[in-house]
């Protein structure tokens, strides 16, 4: 993120109300995903959590952004937190509910949606669980909702984005 100041300085609010920015995750590979609790794709939470556990020690984190733009998210942050932790055991950071499309789209998604997917298509979020792998240098790889978090192309993007291994002494 160090080179992509547009993303690093965007104001965010965690699900528990703490103000932060993506700069707090500087130097990490990120998987940013718009999530929804009542979506047919919500079992992807399980794969997202597996990725978190697999790669968190190597400078990676999933960041979940609840959105009710497709009318499938719970009404309160407490309900979302409880659902994510009790149903899926989510340990990765979650943020306040945001808009991912339209005039009131969150600035983070204003930036992310400018990036194209593998088919060269940029623009609006199609559905819940659209995924963006963001490398520490700001490079973004975009994956549509039906691409599972553990699909080979997503794993390849995550592994390519991981920061160089630190020598341990």
C-alpha cells in the first residue's frame, strides 16, 4: 500500500466504530471483500477465514465490508458481528456497513471499482462477495462474486501479493 496513496488514506470505520485507514495495513497483502450475511454466497465466509488462518503469519489479511446494497445484510453491526463470529468463526477485520455502488458509494469502492477483472471489465460491483486482492505496492486483482476465495487464480494473486519473507534470526 505504500505506493498507492489513494487507497492508503481513505477513511474507514471498523465494525466496532474505530476510525482507521488502509494505511494501518501498510506492507500487507489484502483481500477486500463486500460481504452479506443473508446471501447464497455467504458460505464463502468459511473460505475467507481459511485464507486468513493460512496466510496471516505471512503478511496477509482479509478485510470484510458488509453492504446491504443487494438487500441481503443484517440491520445492525451487532447482528452482523454475531452472525460472522458464531456462524463462520470470522477473526479477520470487519468494517461498518457501506455502499459499494451508486452516488453514495464509499470512497474505497470508488477506487477499487476502477480496476478491471480478468475479462477487462471494471465498474460497478455485481453482487455480494466481489473480491479485490491488493498487494503492498498497490497492485489490484479483481475477482467476481462467484469466484470462490480459494479458487486457484485468487490463491495465485494472494501468493504473488505476499510481502517478501523476512529473514528470522
